[in-house]
């Protein structure tokens, strides 16, 4: 029997003002994306903003539905919009935030496994990792380079992509 250990490392900043201008601006865009969250059931809003190589910003917010499985996370709303409309303009970074009136978030919300898997697929497709910034009001900011920092055992099988 062998035991293996995986270490995850991420950068933590105390305040948005500690980020460089580009990261700071993208976090503000993610906050703006919260406005269009459709979350009448969970009352938990999530906002995402992607910065593309061209400088274009793509927004996503969680979209819920009374038929629960029909909804989608903010991250995938933004990522699929990118995939459908700007696939040749690589994603450089993605900022994600969340808000609820029900309680105070004291640490960033991390993307779910499905969103990380989608991010990983697009990183492979564009052959470039995505810088991920996670933050919430009153909490620290976490930053990593690439989805595998949060999903080290993501699923990928190269032979499935071959024609
Ligand atoms: Zn998700």
C-alpha cells in the first residue's frame, strides 16, 4: 500500500486594494454581475466575470428555476457563454463572488466540481490556464493559477477527444 499526498497552494490577500489593478477591476465586475442573479429560491447570489485576452469582460450569475435542476451556476453561465461566442479569445482570468442577506460570508465561495471540470476543459482547449480569483465582502481574496489547484483529480481522457 502506498499513501499519496496532494498539496494545494493558493495566494490570499486581505483586501481588494491589495490586488493589482487588473485583478481588482475584475473583482468589481464580478460584484456587478451579482445584480442579475436569479436566485429567488436559495436567495444566494453568485456573480462571475471573465476577462478575455482582448480585454472583453463576460458576465455570469447563478440562474435558478422552480424546476431546480434546470438552473445553472454563475461560473458555467459565463463559461458556456464564452464557449458559444468567443472561443478564439482566450480566458485569462475569472473572478467569482457571492452574497446572501441570510448570513455573513467570512470566506470566499469556491466553484462546485462541475464548474471546475468545465473550466478545466476550456483551459485544455485554449492551452492556457485561467487565473481564478475568489472573494466575498468582508473576507479574504483567494487566487490560484488554474482549475487543477482546486480539482486535482479532474476527469480528462485524451483518447476521447481524438477523432
Ligand atoms: Zn458550479
